[in-house]
């Protein structure tokens, strides 16, 4: 008996099947339809675009523009695959100045929906209506119409039930559409946009606004935005970003554009976040819009059918340019948290913003009035906060503790008195009022009251000082009288192995001691009064969590050490100590927040207090 070899014939797929497969690449969800249609409207020269959405796009997506329209003889060609007016040859892909170029959007959308287009050119007497259903032409006729194009897409994915089944909830799909509309409106801020969802007007943006007005209208009406503008290497950057307290717990408020094209880029998003540094807490993300202008020869937009991703030939340089420009813009703006008092008759009588600039000195450096004009010259003042000797007062350790390094048990306790000059002052126009709750330092300058969190202030000072010493490998360590052994769990051991070199250059002297046990022989001097086992374990935990949040090892180490050694709530500072701490804070690169992103200052004006008490 012979076996008959069965072979399958290779056949070309029908055009309708090809279009549905292509639609799966180009049209992932209703928001992709909105993006493709709006981009076509922009390429057609429209200066006014209306977006109407019903039932999160599954019932209706309608885009109306006043662009050039499509000639009656060309309209059917526009619905054939890879037909486009945007490029003529392969070389044109290296110099794209339009949004569309693949010629896939219209046939892909038409193949998975009921699609109606009405279009008229400016020199035509009549418009043309054409209707497709499932990719099949249903009708074509002349109709009365205004110049421009109207496209209606109904019942998306009606003939591809598997794709429709995997759509998210209406709320989720609506959010994606809204984000797309917002991105389009910002990227082309010179065009008038309107966007309505289920009969409710979401955006109504006239043409003629400048970039600042458009970004503020879309992202934060009535809120202060920080201007970002500059040129570095291969990129020119302009845009506006939110102040630190406007940060969110997701990236939905970030909009990044390359040559006016709204894109998704984890690299550039990272650069934006990194520019804020410690101004915002971990796992928080700033809002804002950055428009990057790059030579089209340096950009490849033909990466994915959705055109939402691009490749940059000088990506690292552009990342660094965004990072440095964002960082510089935030520093120059001189933002400080401001406590705002509401009118006496209003319910919501407390609001925190960071919208008030500090005074500026002659060299344009920000400063707090009354604190910068004179410095305390005693180098030993507040020395306890940095290198606490056994016989001196340490605000973070009010009593001198002698600790058994093996058990962590306090063997002896003796009360120490502060040994600091009592009459040191900062300046004539600044007055230290006192402390509140052994945590907040109260300072007065003119009609302004400044409240300083002593822990976050000291933590910021120690962080920058420690980071500098780690980088210079000059961190001081102090030997422990009785070396401590600590057994680590597997996760801690992996962190220890990764950071061993950094630990030993940061004031620690640690080494493996068999199995998963480590031997701690020395600690950073500023941590010498703490229990070695507890401190070392906490620092490993800090390093692990900070690295997961994107911190490099040096910053994670410096932040952990600073946090563990800073003065705490309940530690009482003398007047001279408080003023000297403020002086040290003002010399920091980032004086307005601790490394965790919490503010160091807030400001309360007399006007705000008057409003709170109904005097204004």
C-alpha cells in the first residue's frame, strides 16, 4: 500500500481578507481610527477639526474638517491599499513631513466598519458621498456639501467579532480616545479643535492660540506651567511642563512630539521624569508637553503601522538634552510650595500650590528674602548633625547611647547638653520665630512666614553631601568596637552582592562571612550611633526599592544614608542650629524638596492668613 502525499495549494488571499488582516495591524482600537482620520485632516491642510464620538467609538466616530477635500475622480482610489498622495518614492521615507504615508488607513477602517465619507474640493460645485460596508463599496453619489471632508465610522469591528470582543470597557476606550484627541490638539496647537463624547463637549479650542495657551487649556486650565525651551545637539525643544505638585501616579499626562507627531517613547518619557529628580516622589510622573524638532533624516517613523513609535539615530543625545533642559527649567523657575488661604466664606479653605516665584538676586539666582545676605561662619555649628561625637549633643540622638553591636541593647545612657553658640544670626531682615511640634522651623521675612520641615531639610543637605563624597570616594567610615554579623535572606543577598563595592566606598566595611552571612566592621560616621544590624538591613531594603524605581546605585545609597541619619520629628534644635541648617539647605542644588520628593519649605503670606480669618 502506498502513502499518498497530501499537499495544500498555495493561493493568494482575497482582497477583503487582506484588508481585514491589515486592519488588525493599523486599527487596534477606536482611538486608532481617530488618530488616522485626524492625521489625514491635518495633512489635507485643515485649520479646524471636529471630533464626535458616541459610545466610546463603537457606535460612531465622526471627524469633520475644512481641508482640501478629495476630487471625485480620486475618491475610490483613496480606498485602495497603499494609495497615497504623501510620498512618490522610497527616498521620500527619509524626509517625511506629513503624518500619513503608508496608504493603509482608509481601506483598513472601511474593511471593519460601515464607513461614510462626504468630501468636496474648494473648486468643485458639488461634493461626493461614498459608502463602504465591510470593505465593499455600497454607493457613490453627488451631494451638496461644504468644502472639506466628513467621515463617519459606525459599528467598528462588527464583522471581526474576535477583535470587538477584546475591546476594553467603554470607560477605558473613551480614555484612549480622549488622550489621542488631547495629543493631536497639542501637537498642532495652531489648528482649531473640538471634541465631544456622548453629546458632552470635552474640548473646544479655537485656532490662533499660542503653545502655552493650548497646553494650559488641555492639561491644566488655571494652573501655572513651567516653560521649557532650548536647543542642544541634534534637537530643538519647546513646551510646557507641570509644577511638581501636579505630578500623577501614571504617565497619562505626558505628551511627547517629534516634528509635531505625537509618539510613545519610554526613553524620552524617562528623560522627562529624570529632569524632575527628587522634586516629585518615587513612582510619580510629571505632566506636560514637549515638542521636539529633529532633522527628518535622523528620524525613522516607518517602524510600526500605527506610526506611534519612532527610531532616533541619536537617541542618547536627545535623551540627555531633554533631561538637562527640563532640570534647568525647573531650577530657574524657583518654585516653592505656597500655602494659599481661601476666602472666609468658601468651603474649601486650604489649597497647596507651587506657583509663586521666589525673589531673584542680581545674578538671577533664586533665594528666599532675608536668608541669603549673611552667613553663620562657625564651622562647628550643627556639626552634631553630621559627625556626632560621643561627648556632644546630637539632635537625632538626644541622649548618648552605648550600644552592644551584637544585641542592639543600650548599655548606658547619659544626657548631653548642646555645645553650640547661642547668638548666631542669619540677617537683619530675617527672624527665626521658633519651632512647632519639634519638627517645623518657623521663619519670618517681611509679611511672609516660612515653615521648614527640619527632617526633609536635613535629609536634602545630607543627601547632596553624601552623594558628592561617594562620587569622590571620600566618605568617612568609623570602625565598630565589636564587628556585627548579619544573616541575609536570598533577596537581600543578591542586593548585597550587587552593591558590595558601593557599600565599601560609602563608609561601610563589609564582607561575606560564609553562607549568606555578612560581617560589618565599619559604618559611615554619620550612622555610627545606630545599631549596625538594623541600619545595614534597612539600607539594603532601601537600595532594592530605590533601584526598582529607577535610581542608580550611588543615588540609592546616598538617599538611604541621608534618610537614616537626618534629624527626626521630636528632635529639638536650638535657634543657632536651626538657622545654620537653613543656610546649608540654601546651598543645595535642589533646595525645595527632600530626595523622596516631599517639600522642604512652604510659604504662608499675611494676605492668606487675612483671608482665612475673614479680614479680606
